[in-house]
C-alpha cells in the first residue's frame, strides 16, 4: 500500500518545530510545512499478521519504506520495521 505523503510531511514539519524550539530558534508549523511541501515523498507500507490456531492475531509486523527527494535531487531513504507480538505470560 502507498504511504500518505501529506502525513509524512506533517510529521516531519512537527518534528522540525520541536527541534527548533529546543535549539531556541523558533519556527512556525506553517513555515516548516511549507519547506516540506517542496519535497517529493513516496513509499510503501506493508502489514503482515500472524494468527494462532484460534484465529487471534499473535504478531503484527509493519514495514515502511519512504523515499524523500529534495529540490536539488538529493534522496533520503528510510526503512522501518515495527513488530508487535502478543505473548502469554505465566502466572
């Protein structure tokens, strides 16, 4: 499934605002979002479910690949894997 480029832009812009505040160089969310709007963002997200014999989801693995191309043509690639596993705890 394709990722939502606007969601990536918003998350990156919000992160830029937080970092700017920490560095004491305030940036508005609008300015940060405008800077990210000039970048081409694409990628995929894949979710895999592992189900036990009773039909319950025991593990979910989500793999995200993002490619960001800036105005000069430089590329940034990000690959993320998140696994959530359900385990039975002994009493």
